[in-house]
C-alpha cells in the first residue's frame, strides 16, 4: 500500500539548457547598458530618461533580442 506522499509526487523533468545568446545580442546589450549607466538611455515614445536599473535592463534585452535574431 502506497502512502499519500508517494502517490502525489510530480515526475522529475530535466530542464533544457538555456538558449545561447548570439554575438550581436551581447554587443547590443552591452551598448545599451553602457548608455544607461552614462545617463543617456531614453525610453521609447515618451523619450524620458531611464533612471531605473531594472527598466534599463528590460530595454537592453528588448533591443538586443531584435539585434540578435538569427536569420534562416
């Protein structure tokens, strides 16, 4: 007879390795983060200066994803 904890255990899944970042992604991310730390990064439509590190990282990731797209 199985105990309650043995029957409700979830199966273990192996996590896949994270996606590799392209060289273009890394370059663009670094460039945008440099702009942020020097105080020259502005947000999209409003054009306001970005002061939050989290917002700067999000913008850098977004722009780098566009730059790092692999062409098939």
